[in-house]
C-alpha cells in the first residue's frame, strides 16, 4: 500500500524541457536587467555630467554597454524570430531556412561521421569482440542470452503455421530425397562398402545366427521332411531322411561359418558387387529401384512423414524452451559462455570477429549512409518552422544569452576606452 501511494504521488523532478525553459528565461531576464541598468546609469550620468565632469566617463561606458546589449540582442533574436515583429531581411534565420539547415546538418553528419574511414578507425580501437566476449563469458549473461533466444524461438514456433512448415518439409523431402534417382548414389555407396569388406561383419552375423538356428531346430527340419514325403513312405524312412538332411544342412552351415573363403561367401561378394554396379549403370535396375521408392514413399507417405517430422520437432523444441533445465537450454548456455571465453582468450578469433564487424559496419555505412542521413533531413523537414525555432532555442538559448551579457560588458569597456582616448587626444 505504501508503495502504491508513492507511485501515485506526482514526481517532484521537473521535465528536462521545463528545466531548460526556466534556465533560459532566467538568463534572458539577467541580460534584459543588465540592459535596463545601463540605460538608467546612462540617464543619470548624462543629466549630471555638467555638474560632475567625471560622470562623462560613466555615461560613455553606459552608452557603449547599451549599444553592445542592443546589437547582441538583435543578433540573437534574429536567429529565431523577427526582432519586434519587424520583417527585416536576413532575420528569423532558423524558421525561414529550416529545411536548408536540416540538409546541411545531414551533409555534415554524412561527411564527418558516416565515413568508412572514421567508422573503421573507431571500431579498430574499440575491441568490440573482446567486450562482447567478456559479457558473454559471465554465467548470468549467457543465461540471459539463452532465455531471450528461447523466447524468440517460442514466438517463432507460435507464429509459424503447421501446414506451411509441413509444406516446406515435404518440398525439401521431394527435392532432396525423392526427385533424385536412388539407384546410382546407393550403388556408389554400396560399391565402396562391398569393396572395402565392411559388409563381412553383417554376413558373419547372419551366418552365425543361421547356424545357431539350424542347431537348435532339429525337430523342425525333420518335421518338414516328414510333412512333404509321400504317405506310402514308412515313418522310420522319413526319420532317417530327415536326420540326414538336418545333418547335411548343419554341416553346410558350419562350413560356411568356419571358412572365410567359402564358396558361398565368395559368390555372395560377387553378387553384391554386381548389384552395386547395376544400381549405378543398369537402366533396368535403376528403374526397379525407382519403382520400389515410389511404392515405399508415395504422396500419402511423404505427407505423413512431413507431418510427423514437424510434430516431433515442434514438441521437442517447445518442451526444451519451456524448461530452463532442459538439455537444449543448458547446452546452448554452455556454448554461448564458451564462445565468449574464446573471444577473450583467442586473439586470432577476436581479431577475425573485429575485422568482420568493421567490414560489415563499413559496408552498411558506405551503402546506406544517404538513407541514414535522410532521417535527419526528413525529420527536420516535417517539423513546424516555429516549433523548430523553439526547440533549437531551448537547447542553445541559454548559452546565447551569455553573448548578450558579454556584449553589454564588452560594449561598456569599449565605450569607456573610446571616450577616454578621444578625450586625451582631442580634449
């Protein structure tokens, strides 16, 4: 409640423009008061100088002070408005030449500030990469970057339309997976695998599993023989034949298993190598591979694949960004912090980053400096002439009033000096 009351209480801190306006008014009053003081002094000195000759010097000083004050008042006032409302030529300079002033200011900024040499020289001494690295290397800063990145990613996920993303994924799948023929690339990869013998481990696994299955399924193999023999064959003959066939099959399997150079293995290698060649060069085999591809990945399957892919990615990303302790957030935070540390410690990397920043800034300045300075000229052009004059006077008027004050003082000294010299020379 106390905090609410403090928030509701009007602020006692004046607005910056109000403070400047107050200071400007005070300085104007001081300058005007000094002019009035000189006028009063002049009147008294002029009236009494016959009785008191030394007052002639005071009169001369006051006269010079009034002249200086009036001249500088005219000069300062002529910048912002017509003196006393009189449309004297070359007065009210700022309101009448507002657009020219804006254009000149834009040209000045473009020439002296938006120069590629100036930008490059400044960035060369700034060491932005090292400063950014020092900030990123702090755990709190890296966590903040991760938090902001998660918020941006969450916003992007919410903005994206599921159908649009699925269309993009589907088009990418078609372009990079379905449109190119499968046969040649698969054949090329297979040729390398078969020529280097990487498939032998798989062949060994299949042979071992087959041998184990044969050894463990004597009854099954014998039963197959009995089931397919004529009914007039005696049962004991079926048993003898089944045992014989089982034994031969098992011996054959063991032979293939034990001999790396077995004829079956060699024939299998030749067949696989020939298949790899046909997939690359035989039009019939390439067409067959395309037919299989079309059967496996038709339009419904591709659309379903795209939908499942996006749903999986979306769910995983949403879960990760919502959880501050998710593996993705933690890894991203660690990567950011590590990158910041590298920018600080790796001089070569920091130099590359600084060069990239300088080149990018120089390119942007060189390409878009006219658009940047047009912001100044266009903004000034949109301002009202009287409002522009008031804005500028509010910013520099206080200092300009010192010109009036200094003019009064200098005029007084000049008037006194001129009168004194004239009196000494001609008196």
